[in-house]
């Protein structure tokens, strides 16, 4: 049983997060375009708040089923990463993206994001 969960679904996009014993798992699927930007922003803020509350060491984000993400939604990820970077040492946590090698946009976008914060971001395929 999880101690915390958040879900949002809009159009062809779904975001789910669960936390249990300081471990947070996030899954994003579908299409993240401009129509869901506000939903994604709110969702990531809740994930960040929970990570801070439970003092998570790592948040795993599975994007293997995320077919597309436009630049406005990528900015939400940039905000999230920047926010984690600005935390004092005890408030920082790692973000691990689990990506699909067959979706080339993920490699380009997530590698660029990792370059912004290679101390907290890793990308797995």
C-alpha cells in the first residue's frame, strides 16, 4: 500500500506518482503538449513537495510510454530540475529518467536536461 499517490489525466496524457517509504515513482504517458502544460506543472509541484516532505533521495520518472513532449512541457521539467538544484544539500534528491531508446526525442531532450544538472539527473534506457 502506498502512502501517497497523485494522478492526472488530460486528453491523451496521463501522469501518475506514488510514494512509499521515501521512494517516489512517477510515470508519464501519452502526449504532453501545450494543452496539458498547466496540469503537468501542478503535478510536478506536488511531486516535488512530497519529495521534500518525505526526504526522498531519488525520484524515478518512467517516460517510456511518453510519445511526445513539446517545449512548453519541457520547461516544466526545467523548472523542476532548477528547483531541486536550488535546495540546500539536505533537500536535494536525484531524478532518474527511464526512457525508451526507440523514441529519439527522449534521448535528445533528456540528455540536454541532464547537462543542466548532471549532479542530480541521470537517464537510463
